[in-house]
C-alpha cells in the first residue's frame, strides 16, 4: 500500500535525522482509529482501516514511507541536554491533506532508535490513549494541536513500575520541528545546519518571512505571536501542559506532547499535576513566563542570522521577546472578556476579571463549571434562583455578580449575541482528570467502552449534551486526580 507520502525533512542533510525502521510487534490490534482525520489527510478510511493495525504498529509500512528519527536537544526543567532526539518516535513521512496542508505522520512507541539512550523505545496503552483523548479534545476546543490518527495495541508488555500492555500512537503534526531542534545544532556551533533548518521552517510554516529584511527576525516574531495565542488558549480553558521543556515547544505553534498534562478542576493558579515537577516550574500561572523563557532560548540560536554584530542581534531579539508577558496579558484579557460576555473594552475590566478569579480561588470553585454557569446567569439575569444554583450563598460572588451585571448593562451586545458568544467560549465538557483516569484504567484491562464514550462526548465540548450531564461535573473528593505521569 502507498499513502502518498512526501519527504521534505529527509531532503535535509543527514545530520538532521537517523534512518531507522520500527521494531515489529507480535500481535498488533487496532484499538481506535480516527476516520474523520484520515479523511482530512486525503486517505480513504474504508480502505485504510482494515490495514491500520499492521501499518500503524510499524509491522507493515507503506511502500512510500521513509522512516526516520529526528535529532533535537532541549532544556528539561531548565537544565540543557544537548542530545535528546526521537527516542521512541519514528517519522514515516508527510501527507498533503484535502485542504492542501502538509502534515507529518509519526509513530510514537515504535521501538528503539539511535536516540533512545537507555530507553526501550516503547509506549504503553494508557498514555497513548491519554494523548489520543486529550489531543483530539483540544482540537475540538479550538486549540492548535497535534492530532491522533490511531492507537494500536502491540500484544506485548512494556515494563515501567510494572508490566503494562504496549501500544503505538500515530501522531499527526504540522511538523515536529521544535525549539530543541534548533538548539541541537546551535550547541554544536553548526551554523550551516541552523541556517538550513531555518530555511526549511520558512518554506513549511512562514513563507512571508522570505521577503522580510531579516528573515530570522521575522520568524522569531511570528513564532512569538503564535505562542502568545497558544498559551492564552490553554489558560482560558484551565489547561496545564505539565512539561514545557524547549523540546516540547513546536515551532509551528501547536500544542505537542501530552505527557503529564491536565485540566484544572478547582481553580488555583499554583496548580501542578506533573509528578516530576517538584518545584512548580510548570504550574498553571507560570506558563506565560516559561513560554517567554523558551522563546529566548530559540532567539539565542538565531542571533548570528539576525545580525552579524552580536550586541545588535541581542537588542533586536530582545525587542521581540521582552513584550511577551504584556502581550499575553492583553490576549488573555480579551479572551476573559469573551468568557464573561463582554464585547467592548472599558476601564475596570482588568479588575473585574481579577476579582472573579480571586473569588473563585477563595471559594475553591471549579474553573470550567463556573464559567459555564455564567452563561446561564447571563441568559436569565433577573432570576435569583439561577444565580443561587450556580454560585450558592457566597457573598463574594453576590458582590461580583452585581458589578458584572452592571457592566453587562453598558455592553453593546444583544442578549442573544452575548449568550451565543459565551457558549462558544466556555465549554461544558473538558477531559476531566477523573474521567480520563477511569477510562484509561479500564483500557489497561482491555475494556475500551469508557474511552470510546468519553471520546464521543469530547468531540462536542460546547454542546450541552443532557445525556452526558455527569461528564461535565467536577470530581468528588475521593475521585480527585492530583498527579499525572509522562509514561516513559
């Protein structure tokens, strides 16, 4: 079978990757297949699905695949590791979709590569299904993200804390070039490779930069703006990536690597879920500053291409990176205005948003549910029963709601426009940690029914879905998931 692969990354110098075939697995079994995504990629789902277990396990690659493992470095929790690379992921090639967009197709968990170090190159069912669920949920929520085409069970066990069923995920991405890819070559003082990689990124993602006076600076500016938009999207949904290392920042502006990620239940800006983030480096509230820090590392790799005079290059790059947090704050505020039903800008909106978040934190309110309930409060502003049902007997909420309703009174939207806008900004359903955990625990025992049920609900996150009401509710105390794990 041929899938129509292109191989632009293989056209780069061979120092960018290592050719490597997936390691065969004993009993491939298709667990989940994303037929709508296959259609988007220009594939024929009905033809592909019967062959999917063999293809997406790596056992029977398409004739036109050229499997490679990509080289990259990265700062991991602030410490630089000069050689990381795809230790358990193998890129098969690129597909041009029906919309003309070119996307990578990568097998994650496909076996050892030259970058595996001491790893086994394998993945287990639960983390791969976790990435499938959450990446597809993020897509449905409107967040730029890698996607998931399939998960295939391998019929073998992988040893972590205990023996667990193995799996391979097929990941789809705009590309897999990361900040860490640039760092890999910059750390080796390989300026020719950095220049070649920048040319590749411009051709694939930032073509207008070709015409800029300083293409490297134009790319830095655009990558920065995409990261501002991305991190704002995360935080407006209560999403915590969990491992914002530079090797997990995609140059394309997509969310990549769904390891120890999670959505907040109770609002607290200090929230951390990752079991390995002991200092809170990647806590919810730290994500904008970390993104800025990562971009500074990206800028460092480009300095010689920005200007031959080092001090001038640093100055030009600093002008791009330094305003990041202020620009993020403006983007986040614009998003929060939409979430609380405002279409205009009035002095005092910042304080109104801050007061709401402070009240939510003090009341230990659920992030997603609070904003969804505001939709109902906006829809029926004169109904005290609706307000009580949504926010209980909280005097702090009463005071804020009064001021919010006064602010709504001077906003130019009609009630119908406001409610529609708020519904589109405030999901009813997110991948709640306890629901994800329950689905994954069942999947480890061979029961995929909960995973399929949850996946179907998450495809329509902004719809009310009365028959799935319980999936929109926060966990009870015994159900709370306080830690997530990377799966390696």
